[in-house]
């Protein structure tokens, strides 16, 4: 004779296992969907800076002491006045998100094993907020007045070739990237070209 109590208990246990399995699968599916949604949102916020085009208009970088530097499309503006160095770089944001510029490091061109970006603690932070909307142009700027690196950077400028490692991120302060620009003199003009991008807060694509 069947033990209906035992059968009932086994049936209940089986149903509980099925329900647990279904719940686990649903949770995993929900987690995957949430992760995909999060990644999609982050991708939509991500900026990416490159040099602007030569056809883009000249911008004008104002400095706190009244100096005005013209910044041509596809290039940089560099001025030495009264022993002080003023520099600005024309940029285009080709990413889908607003770009917030944090700072930069100006230095000599690096090749081979020395090609990594400068340490973040050596970057000069901006003292003003600079934003570049997606698909638009803007500029980064820096001045070396009484800075301890002023003479070093002026000498780099006089060689006609240097680099700018630019640090920026999304408007929430995350997804930081360092983009290296090579700056070289062509006649009376300064030309800019992207050399490499480094992801700071995300896995590198290579």
C-alpha cells in the first residue's frame, strides 16, 4: 500500500527543487540583463578624444592673465611671452558621451619601452572645467609661468617636437582615458596627431 505521506513529501521536495532551479535561472538571466544594460549605459557615456580636422575653425584659448592663444583646427597653439609658455590643443570628441578634461602631461616623445603614458600623479590638473560634447570640438590648455618644469618644456618646444598625454573621462568622473598626442612644428604651424589611447578604469583592448 502506498505511503501517501511519503509520496506527498517527495512531490513537495521535487517541486521545491524545480522552483529553486527556475528561480536561480531567472536570477542569473536577470543579472545578465542588468549587466548588459549597465555596459550599454557606460558605453553611451564614454568619450574619446582625437585631434580636430584642419577644416575645423580656429578656436581661441583665454588664459587667466589675459593672454589669448589661437588654436587652429588639426593643431595646437603655442606662445612664449615674457618667458612664460602658453599652449592649447584643438580636440574633437568622437565618442558618444560628454568628455570632461582632467589634466595632462607635456613631455618628450617616447618610443619603445618608454612609450607608456606618464604616471598619473605627474599630470598637471586643470584649474578650470573644460567639457567637450559628443561630436563637437573644443580645446585643452596649459600655461607654464612659474612652474618648475617651465624651462624644460620650453626647451622641448624649441626642438619642434613633443607629446601631450591628455587625461579625461565621462561626466560622472569615471571611464578615464589617457590619449597621447604627438605635436610637431610644420613651418609656422603646430600639427597634432593621436598616437595611442590607454584605458585607466577599464580593461585595455590590447
